C-alpha cells in the first residue's frame, strides 16, 4: 500500500445502502431476540462454511509460501521465483496465465528494471469481464520502522502484497464452480512498491502500464468493474470506504458493501475511510470503475513485523466471501 493522504478525514457522505431483505422480513427479524456476539460469530462461521467455498486456512498457507520465498522486489530473483510458483499454481487450476512485460525507470535508480504484470484469465472468451487485482511486488525498504538502521533488513510484506495474491491463489480453486456469467481476470501488478526514496520516487508502474495498454489496444472485451485488494489479511481488519473509490466508482462501492452487509461480513464498514492513492486510480482513469478494498489500520504496515503470524484467515475469508457472492450475482 502506498500512501494515505487524508487519514480518517470524513469528507465523503455515503448514501444509505438498501439492504437485501424486504420490509416484512426486517420486521420479522426485529421481533426475534438479538443474538449475542458469540452466537452471531458462530452463525457467521456456519454460513461461511456452508454457502461460500473458500478455505481461509489454505489461503493462510499461501501467504506463508510466498513469504518463504523472502522479499519479492520488482526485478529480483525473489520476484522471478514468485512468478514461477504462481504460474504453475494458476495453470494447475485452469487459469490462462500471461505476463505483461515492460521496463520501468525509477527516479532514484540509475538503471531501468524489468517488470511484468501477471494476468490470469478465467473464461477468456467472455467479452463482459471483471478484474480482481493486487500488487505482488514487495517494498525494498521497511521505512515505517522507527529505527532507520532496520529499513534494509529483509522485509517479507505478508499482508502488503502477499495477502491479495494468496486470496486469489485460493480463489483459483473455486473459479470453475462459480455461477457467474462474466469473465474474470486476476491481475497482479508489479512495481507498486518499487520505492527507495519515499518522497520522490514513483509508484504504480504496473497499474499505469496495464491501464495505458487497455486504453491503447482497445481489446474486444470490456471491464465492467475492478476490485483492488490491498492489505486485506490483518487481524480484525476493517474496510471502511476509501474515498477515491467512493468518488470515482460509487455505484460499485454500494454493490460491494451491500453484498458484505447481506453476507454479514462485518469487516466491511460502510463509513467513509481515508483517501488512499493506490493502483485503482490508474484503472479508474482508464474508464474501469475500480474500488480499493484496503485496511489502513494495519499496525505492521511497512514494518518488519508484517509477517504471516500477524495475518488472519478470518479477514481473508470475509473478503473472499464478498467477492464470490458478488460474482455469483453477475
Ligand atoms: Zn505497501
């Protein structure tokens, strides 16, 4: 995750969500005794297991697999190793994998670096498509560590970069069985975190390259919507509505947070959150309504403590549940 511009600024005013049940159902529900917190949690867990096929523990295993590689910095051996692992994984589950290669020159670096977005397509013949994305590179410096001497130590970035990839790896198991009429592309952006000088360096190389190619090449298919996943696995993660998402893709925000409410995924908080500059900006500029699902409150952001032990299967499961339920309505 790159930058939070206005932490916790309540600028956006969200319109109320129309929730799924009819008035009479609501009235009937009102008469039932309210469940206790524990009952609610166990109901939720039951529903999760029943309705949505997603294995949060296996997804956690994928976060560990990614972190076992070590740092996955753009252009590094770790990134190549990750690409090999992912290509084999997604192809095994029936995805069509392509690498969108390009070169990028960072302001603070002498030489350009080879980068590649990874695109995994499901139902590639369908012309109406949606996009699930996240960055898969990790930051070369852990620059939120108060002790500057620690910045260059190996930084695993389990949640920031790892979690979105792991969720999509787990989702790959489910893709063939979903009842959706749209084609789906998973796009893993490179070069989101290739930052050595936080004040002057550029972010978003991968998403900007991807968006420019989409506008330039005018492919026959169109993306109706995009969901960006960033830092989705923190313990007790909370996803308030990121402000650029609200202003640039408000209808999609309402769809997703309504699904979350219907699915009782409490991590999705329908309140204005901070404004975050992230990979969704390039997608929105390219005419793809794109929403950033992001937990800005993760305390290990850009610290060496961003490790699998500080991630949670429950948070991953809630995000997956929303994505799958939303896809099944498409
Ligand atoms: Zn980050």
